[in-house]
C-alpha cells in the first residue's frame, strides 16, 4: 500500500480529501480550463470533550483551569491545556492541524506553524511525566496520543 493510500485511510471520515500526484495536477484541477473549481468547505471540528478529560493518571480540568498528573499540578498555559484536553479526550483520534487550529485558536486557518510551536512546548512539559502521554506526529496530517494505559 502506498503512503498516499495509508494517509487517505487515516483521514477517512475526518474531512473531504483532494489527492493529487503533484503540483501540476493540482493546478490543472483548479484552473478554469478544468471546469469549475471544487467547492472549498471548512474543516469540520471533531467533538470537543466536555468536563474533565482523563488519560490514565493525567486529568485536564477545563472548568478549573488545571492539569494534574498523579494528583500533582502541572503548569501549562491555557493553549497547552486546551491542546492536551483535545488530544486526550475520547475517542483517541488523529487531530488534523486544521481541526486543532479551529478548536484552540478559532478564526481562519493560517498554516500549521502555530500548531507545531504549541505542540513542541507541550511535548517539553509532558516529557517529565514518567509513563505519561506522548504526542505523536502523523506525518502530513496532524497529531495523536496513544490510548491511555489500562487500569490494573
């Protein structure tokens, strides 16, 4: 299975996908000679979890503006706290850059740089949690967490 096919399968059901072999093909699709341009729709946001979000012993309490690991507070910025709540909130899914941007910053999507930067800061803080969640990059798509460890 090609990389393109794997990415398209991961995105199945998240949003409409336009797949082109190269920039020339994309230009042809969008040019007036190829007929009307395809309609561009906003990326639908995933469901935002309500109430405290949990990942094993990590709890993100949005209402209380607090994140705790094994009962101890973790100092996160409001942006980091919101990103973490989205990533750990059920169900564990791959969040696209566009979906994260829409859910955290609102407004029109302006590229993934702001999302990358915020995730980088969040990763630094999560690195100190032994056995805690780790943010994984899904190349060209977005970010995800592993499912939480099972309770024993």
